[in-house]
C-alpha cells in the first residue's frame, strides 16, 4: 500500500508541474488600487490554497456556532 501512496504523490506532483509549465502566460489582477502581475498557474494555485485555508476556517466557525446553539445549559 505504501507504494500506491508514493505513486499517487508522484502522479499528483507531475500533474501540478505540467499545469505550471503549460500556463506561463502572465495576467494582472487588481484589488483596491493595488495590482500584481502573475503567471496564470501561480494565480490558480494561490487561489486554491487560499480557498482551502478560508474554507476550513469557515467550516470550523460554523461548526462551533452549531455546537454552541445546540448545547444544553
């Protein structure tokens, strides 16, 4: 089973690298007067990571609200 996990990690890494090298075109993003020029692949990976972080934080916050609302005093 260990080799299956290693193979999956290698496959995922290869897919990310292929994605990175096939999407080198630069795009400019702007927010509140600030702007940054990044390769498309870097922007997509950054947005994905930020989504994971904020999604898990939001999930934890909602879970604690539900726990607080259903807790008996």
